[in-house]
C-alpha cells in the first residue's frame, strides 16, 4: 500500500515561514500530479497547491504568491514552501496524489500540524 509521510510543520508567528516535506513509498511521484491539502479545525480538507508531472503548478487564491510547491523526483518527494504565514493558514497539512479517488483516499498520511500565532 502507498505510504505518505508529511513533515516540517510547527508553531510559527504570523509572517514567518515553514517548509513542508512529503515522502512517498510504493508510488513514484514523478508520474503523478501531487497536491498539498490542509484541514483547519472544524472545516473540510481543501486543496491549497498542486504540481503536475511536468512541474506545472496551481494554487488556491488564499495562498497564491505566498506558497510554492516543488518536487524532487530523485528523492521521490514533494515540498511546500510557505512564506508570510497567517493565522488562517493554521491546520493539518496533507499530501496525496491527484485525483482523490476511492483508491488514493486510502493513502492519506497523518499530516503535519501547522500553527500560526498572531
């Protein structure tokens, strides 16, 4: 079964930065579109950034110009550089291949907690 492990979260003050990492086993990211999602307390999980196999990127309006998604195919990892963090960026961040189907939904990892204090 595919395993996804997110890391790099933490507590940071507003305006600060964090870099999240996503490592995968039993799947090659290089052939897939990969997304970073976040789930804020009491809210549904939402897609914040994605990167295709061709390295095209897409961002939610709320994070555009602040977050940057990238990938390292040699390491089979995807990253999310988060700058100018805001309290509303607080949540658990997950990565997964896209699209989310009944199969890929079985691969959700534990995520990594990001807390931004004001």
